[in-house]
C-alpha cells in the first residue's frame, strides 16, 4: 500500500508479489533474495522502458520459482512516474526489509521450538499424580517403548547387532558396552542404571525380531549387575519369558515389577496369559485381588484382551472369573460377550451361548455380526438347524448386513443334515445380496456336498458358474470335483473325460490330482485304463506324474483286487519309463509292493516283482529274500500231503 502511494505502480504487480511471497516461505534465503531482486528489476523495467507487454518477464519470474506451484503472475500495466534511482533504492530497501523480517521470524520460531522441547522433556520426567482409582489401559500385550533420559550411547549398536542377526552375541556385546560404561559412570547407581538400559534395549530389539530365547540369555548373563532395575525392564522381561515359554519365571518378574512401580495394563494381560496357560484359577484370583487392593481397575480394552487370552487357551473358567470380578467393573460390551461366547462355542455348549445372548439383551447390548456368526457356528456344530434358522432370520430382520461368512455357516449347517439342495439354493440367493456375494469357501462347501453324493454334473456346472462370477477355483475346489468320481457310478472313460474338462476349466494337474484319478479308476476296476493313463501322463505332464508313489498306489490297488498280472505290468512300466529317462532302477516301489503281496498271501507275485527289480539292477534289502524264502517254506508245509505218503507206499 505504501509503495502504491509513493509510486503509481499498478496494484496487480503487488498482487503478484504477494502470491510469490506465499510460495517462497519454504525456500532458502538465497532463493528469496534472488527472487526479490529479479522482481525489483522487473519493476524498474516497467518504469524505465514502459513495456507494452511484459509477459516474457513474467514467464522468466515463474521459471525462477519452478518449485512453487499455482503461482499466477498477472500481466502488469505500464506505469509512469519515479526516477531510476528512486525506484531502484525503494526496491532494494524492500528486499532488505523482507530478508530482515524472515530472519527475525526464523529466530523466534527456533526459540519457541527449543522451549517446547524442554517442556516436553520435563513432562516426560514428571511423576504421575496419584489418583484414587486408576485404569489399566493397554494397546498391545507387549510393553510400550519409553524414552530414557540417561540411555547409554551403546544401545544403538546393540539394536543394530540384533537386527543384523547377531542376537547370539548379545552377552559379549553387552560386556563390551558395560566396560565402556564403567569409565563414564560416576557411581554404582549410575552403572546399574546403564546396565539396565543396555539390557532393556537388547530385550526390545529381540522382541521385535522374535528372538526371545536370545534375549533371555542376555538377561541371565547380566542379572547380577542390574540392581533393582526399572519398571520398563521388568515389564519387558515378563513379556520375554512368556513368549520364550519360560513360564516359571513369570511370577518372579511380576514381583520385581511391582517392587519398582505400578504394573500397566499390558503387564496384567501378560500375567493373565500365564495363568491361562497354567489353568491356574486360584492364582488369577489372587492377582485380581491384589489389583483391587491397589485401587486399580481393568479398562475395557485390557479386559477384552485378557478374555481373549483365556478363551484362546480353553481356560473358560478363568474368563468367567474376569467377567464377574470387581476389577472389571466397566460395563461389558459386545466384544466381551462375543469372546466368551466363542469359547463356549468351541466347547459345543450351545445353551450357554444362548444364555449369554439373553444376558446381552437384558443389559441392552446389541449383538454384532460376529455375535450372530458365533451363534450360527454353534448351532451348526450341534446340528440344531431350527435354532440356526431362527438366528439367521433374526439377523436378516436386524439392521446388520449379512455377509458371506454368515451365509456360508448356515450352508454348512444345511449340508451337515443332508439338505444339499437347500444349501445350493442358499448359494444362488447370495448372488442377489449386496455384501454377501459367495466367495471361494461358499462354493467349495457346496462342491464338497455334491462330491460326497457323486453329483459330478452339478459340480461341473458350479465350477463354470464360479468362473463366470470371477471367483477363481483353487486346487481344493477342483479336487472336490475329482473326489466326486470316487463316489459316483462313473466308468474309466467318464473319469478321464471329467479330468480333461477340469483341465479346460483351469485345473493345473498335480500329483494329488493324479492320485485322486487313480483312486477313482481303481474303484471302477479300470486297472488297464489307469496304467495307460499313468504312462501317458508321464510324457504329457512331466514331473508331477512321475512320482514313484503313483505307480505304487496303482500296483497296491491291483494286488488287493487280485489283479496280480496287472500289478507286475505296472512295475515293469515304471522301470521302463525310468530307464527311458536315464534314471536308475527304483527298489523302494518293489519293496512296498512285495510287502503288500506278502500281506495278501501272493508269494508268486512277490517273487515275480523281486525278479524284475533284480533284473533291472535295483538293490533290495536282505529281508526281502528271507521273507520270500520263509513264505515259500510255509506254503510247502501247509500243502496237503499225497495219499499213502504216510505209510511209505506199503500195502495195507
């Protein structure tokens, strides 16, 4: 404004300066100075040359500030008035004043930032104000990381060593750091604190890398130098011994923790985990009574984590104690009820789950989608489809949105009682439900149900529907269709045709795929077709079809079905195919087939397989020849004697 009064330059030029100043705040002083001088030169050229169009200079100014975005330089008008020296002096003065303002503002900001840092440090070192009742809050079972004002400089090297995979070297590294700390320490207390900080940093680094055993080894190495330790150290050690499955050390760590401070919420959650693994109900009650004597309570998050720890270990009685103890005085929420309900669901206690649901209704706690899912699972597990239908309809009438998990759970219940068509109908209805579109598990549930009943035609149609809905079948889904061949009246040709259809639909055959096909062919007694299939798959599919166990599977099926000749041909084909690939003769298949033959009493077939193996150069263990000899002698002894042999051939 002052410049406009002193010099009749246009207001649009000052607008350009204002926009440029905004974009220059994050730039260095040299860039600022250069930009202002360039703008001063631009003003001088306005006055002296009376340019009709200064768009070129405006573009030059924009290029000088290429790091600034959305800078708009208006095209200035031609201004008159003012001499060269006056305009240049005023512009230079403006540049100097601007730089001075930036310098003063920067100094003020730096000073304010240093004050804030000091205030923050004081706040961290301040002692907490004691209150009558505190809440144990937690965000994770592992202790939070707290900064220490007297952390030794060697802690960084210890953390780096653990991250580099050198956690086993922690005892030696801590010794070296302890020696350097002795030179800096001013007394025994300082040395103990330095050792505690070194161990604490090591334990945290080991916990981050899941190297709990190595962290515990470091503790045993330096435990005599720690003194009383600090709260963070014993909290971290409690978590470490629990994860290292050294449960006997948990009570001692907890006592040392209580001796130096007030345990936090995650410390009590870790102790609940300890009691849950030990199934120690009296021990948990003693700890909860101790927490109550300190006027502490569990906050909802800590309580829910503790409940989850109990349910995860099957300690449902400990979870019940947590639910009713005075330290968990906070109102139970849906997560707490659902967690406990999940534990009873795993035990198959449907009645208790519905009692908890009724209690939720009394306390005006609305069930969630997870709650309904748990109830559906327990109803399906107990095969109570009437209760499952009731829960399913109740959820449909609520404001909750059904998802694929709920529908799939209901479908599993229908399948479990033989209502496969109802489950398929439920699957088709899921396509029209927003948010409940069927997923891979939903399709696989119906595919398996069809397979158990040999309904391969419906299985193929369902696979095609999956592909249309862009749900890619996995190997389990494809194998569910192949399993259907074992339960249906399909012949050998139909089974191989089904396999080809699945390959066209995306199946990539693997060794388990071929094993299922051989099983189906054996059940349909198509042994010759199975042998031809194996020989063709050897060349067509390569390694997955060349596993020795596939030939052993077919050979054993032939022996058990009294197809001894086919069993010998299976082993001969196996030897021939391996020889064509330049591989040595395999003796393991021969041993297993001989063992099966002897179990079926087919000594002649076992002898023939042994002869084929030895002729091909396969080595057989000594027990094979001995077993064949013993079986031959046993058969000779069991053979009926010729008439008259007992009388020496004499006349009666």
